[in-house]
């Protein structure tokens, strides 16, 4: 609870989150690369010096977004008791919803990850950050989500239920999850389509067992 966290730590967490929220607010109609650090600091009413006390580079805000966004989805999935494909579909539907609010976010993430050549490590959050970001869900909020482990869990659940395409190994199914999560979105963009969910559904057919089987 907030009352158990030192005020100094709460203030630091509020400053860090303020910079993150400022970046989000500036991304409503543009790509992350078009958002200037000066504008983020101005919106958050924080100096550049203070910014670099919390983030080593501007791009760390994208990783911070991934950490928070994915944790929120994990909490929703756990709270609503979703499993397997149902849980994966929930994740994908939230990507589509995020795209309606900030159409530049997912393309920015894909571009950033392509440059990194790897999935970035999710940052650890302080107890103060967890308390402010995930009130009532501090235990789940304190755990750094792992997208690979999450996809593996979903596919294991479907494999055990007998609904996973039998032609696929578990590892192949996890790889397809990543392809769907990033690739189907990019395909929808290339087709200049706003129906992100339809492209996700088309690709999900690669994972699900066929009716006649």
C-alpha cells in the first residue's frame, strides 16, 4: 500500500510515470521517433537531467510501455480466468484497441524490436511504481512478464485440451504466436486495413486444429 512506501520513493515513481504518460499522450497521432525528448520533458514538467536519472535513452520508454501493457493484460487474463486461445485472443484484441487510440505505438515497437534483434528484457519496477500502476494487483504487477513464457503457457493449455494443430510442436506453436502478434499486425498495415482483428483471426487458423480432425 502507498502508506507503507516512503514518500521519497513515491515521488520518484510519480516522476518516472509522469514521463511515460507524457510520451503516451504525445503519441496519439505520430510515431515514437517523431516524439521529441524535449516535448516529453515539457509535458511532464521535468528537466532532461531528471529524465536521464530514470531512463538511459528515450527508447526505454517503449520497453516501459511493453512492461506495463503486458502486465495489465496478464492481470486481465488471470482475473477473467482466460486460458489458451481465449487468452491469446484477448491479448490480440487489446493490441487492436491500442491501435485505435495510438496508431503509431505498435509500428514503433515493431521497428524498435527489429533494430534490437531480440526481445528486450522487461524492466523491474519498484514497489512504489507497482503500487501506483497496478493498485489492488501488486503481487502480479511486481512480476516482470515474459512473452515467450506466456505464449508457451497458452499453447500448452491448448495442447492438453487437444485443440492445438497436431502438425506443430509446442516450440513451433510458440514461434507462430510471435509471428501472429507482430506479423499479422504488420500485414494488416501493408494492406492498409483497419480490421486488425480479422487479420489476427486468419492467422490463428494456423494454430487451431481443424474441425474434420
